[in-house]
């Protein structure tokens, strides 16, 4: 079971990354401290770091667990962000994580992409649970999950290191939706 190379929504094309996407990724979100604040990696200092991210993202499609999509706005071709589906070893689960382009915040693109990934997952007979974790202070991301009809299931204490905030693990909420 592998996700499709493209998922289309009303306004977005979720597609595999390409090397020539690196400048748009760097300039759209990877270089911004305010975008990477709650991520597990630091802001990129140069396009070479975004190129390395594109290489890892493309290589992920050769495996069987991590599949990153770039969110391309159909109308303009501009990138709205990135979402990664992670197929868990327990076949019944899928987790995901995302980041949005700074200029596209607040336009509903991440909710649209999240809903599309959930819909794909639940079309797979063996998948019963889709989940994600979010830093307790990341209110916008919590809103995305709420709008995607995910339920906050609980608090995971000292769950994830967000190096742009603290070198120590931070508390996160776990959100999930089941079929």
C-alpha cells in the first residue's frame, strides 16, 4: 500500500517534490523562524539545505513509509506548503505532519490537504486510524486538526523536541480520527 503520487483537491495539487522546488521551499517557508518554530528542524540558512530536504523527500518515495507532498496551488502554481504521510509499521495507522508557506497562512490550504490525506487513508481497507501530534502552544495547527474533524485525545508529556523553542522535549497534544 503506497499513497498515490498525486492527490487533487478543489484548489490544490498534492504532488511529489522535485529538485527544482528547492528555491520555492526555501523562500516560501524553510528560511522563516516563525514558520519553523514548532518543527523538529531549524530554519534553513541557504538553498542548499532546502535542496537536501528535496533530495530526502524524493528518496522517501523509494521506500515504504515516508511520503512527502508539496501543496501546489492549482490556480497559480505557487507552493502552499508540505505534508508528509507516514505509514506506520502497524498497518492500521497513518501519521502525518505538515508546514505551510508563510504567505499562504490562514487561507485554508493546510486543512484542505489534511482532509485529502485523511480521505485517501480511509479509502485503504487496512487503515483505521490517522493521527498527528502538535505542540501545546501551536494554536494554528490545532485549529487545522479541529477543522479536519480530528479529535484531541490527550497530552503527551515531554514528547517532541522543537529545537527552535527549547533543547528539551516539549508537551504535545495528540489528535486522531478513526473510521
